């Protein structure tokens, strides 16, 4: 879980566009972020396994 101050800081518009920090909207994690879903890899996996993300299912072969 990221600190509230870090989450608030990342929401502000940066001086330069390359300084933008994308964070998971659920937990605030910045590493392992999936842009298509707005989630980190951990939250994505949890939500996908519970069936909360439409169109995503666990692969098996």
C-alpha cells in the first residue's frame, strides 16, 4: 500500500510529461502497472480470479 501523500503527489500534473507516475487505483502500487486496466499485476490477478474483470479468464491447456 502506497502512502496517501505519494498517491496525492502522483495525481498532480507534472512539470514534464515523462515524470508522470501511473499507479494502481485499488492499492496505489506503481510497479507492475497494466495500463489497459489501471491495475497493478497483483490486483489484476486477484480480480481476474474472482471474475470481476469482464472478458478475462484464466488460461488452461
